[in-house]
């Protein structure tokens, strides 16, 4: 046991991730970091998500406590306990509101837990704003996990709090973000559900209120990547931001499994043939119309690039994936199931990622040195894409008509041109060079004992646990 493990080993942390893969996975990585420091970790989750979580953390000492997800919102079907399984993303905000119905059972189970082992602090997702009240009742601090980088969360918060949308008349009128006067944005840089939907505004305001009253904010990013925004937030003094990522690098390198998934075998073959491959995936939430899927298929086909396209099952039903594979004659593969995305991005054959720029995907791509073709679809993804392309310069942007939440329709010709530019052009070459540097920075940030994120997490635990005594 090293020094940190001894120092922190008497402490117990409660984790409560939000029910979507993009928010759950980083908390699972965080659990590993806490366990590596000798801490006890208890994770709460609705029953339906237990299997995935228990599998992902099977090699750790984490304890999992199940809560039933109350089915009182008629549109949310029984058994749907994760946003990935919602029949439509229009139910996202009703789902967020419904999570509060878990509060009573959560507190009953917490009451039993704290008798057995006192809790030092809790990390819960921003969408579970009501957990602040629970932590306060039991007298331990709550930290918020938002699943966003600091740039996108600072800008979104500033825009909502200062009601900046009210000051512009059209979606493409530029305005300045008051707190960051060097940033000019348009309404198109935001998900239009924020503008149009009362329920989403309510959820957002619930979150902001609870964030302001929480102990601090844990961010899945690293200091060297977005110093300006982290320093800015921390200089305000009221509420601290702790950058402890990239969390995807928390998992120890595992030996190559004996039995590889068939898509990794396929990538091995491509590598042996000296081919580079474009990875295509749009995360667990984006909804893509059959017409748009068709344009993507044609764009990939005509680009002549090798590609591995991981498609959600629901979407794969509306297109002829076998037909596409036949037409490209071994140049492309379509996978219709859950994959380990990091295993794909790590593969030496992968030389580009056509991505929706969910923050986890963007960060994973940077960590494994893969340049990004950014095609944002919803939530804060347009801001992430802007950061990736314009600030960090590790990618190119698919111009998608920029009409709010629904990405403007992208024609296959546009996509084809951008794929060729990323995989073979000068701009792609520059982005590939830069992303290797960023990958090195990311690794260094997570380096045990010396990395900025490693040290930040220690400082955070030390600060809370010392206060506690
Ligand atoms: N992911 C995965 N396999 C899949 C689909 C997604 O491992 O088949 C992971 C991906 O690596 C990332 C997360 O799920 O860590 C998705 O989060 P992101 O923020 O990129 O997008 P979201 O799904 O929230 O839109």
C-alpha cells in the first residue's frame, strides 16, 4: 500500500451516476481511482443499470446498492431506467425530473449505510440535483459531476444565467459571452431545447441552484487542456472546480484478451494490409434519421476510405447495412452492438474518428491520439466541437447547416469531402500531429503521483477529509 492509500484508507465515498452511458462510465473510472487510493466506494444505481456497472467494475471492491426507478411518468416505459433506452430524446427532461422520485428510497438506504460505515463525501451527477438535499440531511459534502468539460459548462452556465439568448433576434446573430468577452457565439452553438422548452430550463435551473450549494465540481478534463476556464472558475472563489481526468485513462492496461471481438480482428487485418481506418460512431443518445443515415453511407462509400461504423441497434434497423458492406467490398464494416470504444480508438489502424463530439468520445479520441471529424448533434456537443476544432486544433468540422439541436442535413458530397480531408489532406495531417501532443499531455496529467489530475484528486480528498476531522 503506498502513502496515499494509507492516508485515505479509512474513508468511504458514495457515488451516484446519472443513468446514461456517457455519464455513468466516467464515474465508474472515478471509482477505480478512489479504490486505488484505498478508499471504500459504494455506488447507487437503479436496478436496471446494475448489470452493466457490476460487469464494468467486476475486478474491484466497489459495493453496489440498487434503487427502484419509480414508473409514474406514463411516457417512460416500465423497465426503462437509462436515457439510452428512451423511445425518444424528447423524454430526456421528463426522465430527469422523474429521477427525484428515487429520493425517498435513496435516503432510506443511506440511513442504513451510514450506520454501518460513515460517509466522507458523495459524488453525484448534476442531473441528480436532489441528492444535495440527501447529503445535507446526513451531514456529508456533495460534489457534482457534470459530464461536460469546463469550457462548455462555463459558457452554457454564463449564457443561461445572464439570459443572453433574450438579447439576440436570430439564430446566427453573434453575441459575446459576458464573463468571457473573447468568446463570441450564436444561438446555433447551443442545443435549441434549452431555448424552447420550459421543462429543460427548469431542470437546468435546479441543477445550477444545487451546484452553487454543493462543495465543488468534479470535471472530467485536465488542467493543461483548459487552464483559462478552470482558473477563471476557481478565481471566483465561491465554488471550486477539480479537474481529475481524463478519467478514461484510469483503467489499468489489461493484457490483450485471447478472444478478440470480430471487429478488432478486422482492424488487425486492415493494419496488416497497411490500411488506415476511419472510426464512425455517434454515441448513445443521438437520433439520426433514415435519410441522414443513407447520406452517411453514401459519403463513406464514395470517400473510398476504410471505415468501421458502430451504429445503434435502433438506427441499424432503418438501413441496409449488409448492402453497404457489399458495395464497399471489404473496405468497411458496420457493427450493430455495444463495443468497447476505447479498444477501437487505441487500435493502431484507426487514423480518424467521425464523431458527434460527446465529451467522452472527444476526450477518448484525444487520449488515444486520433484526430476528430466533428459533427455535433445535441446538448453541449456544438461547443465541444468548437473547442476541439478551433481551440485545441485536433480536428476538422463537418458544417451541418448549424440549425439548432437537429443537425442540419448533411449531404453525402460534403461528408465525402471532409472524410478525404481528414484521412488524406493537409488539414488532417496537422490535426493528427497536434492530437499526438495532446495525447501525451493527457497521459502526463494522469501519471501517478506527478500528474496534475492525480495531484488534484489527492488535494480534494485531503481537503474534505481533513475538514471532516
Ligand atoms: N461507448 C462505448 N461503446 C459503444 C457506445 C458508446 O464504449 O458502443 C462509450 C464511449 O466510449 C463513451 C460513452 O459511451 O465513453 C458515450 O459518451 P459520449 O459523451 O461520447 O456520448 P453520449 O453517448 O453521451 O452522447
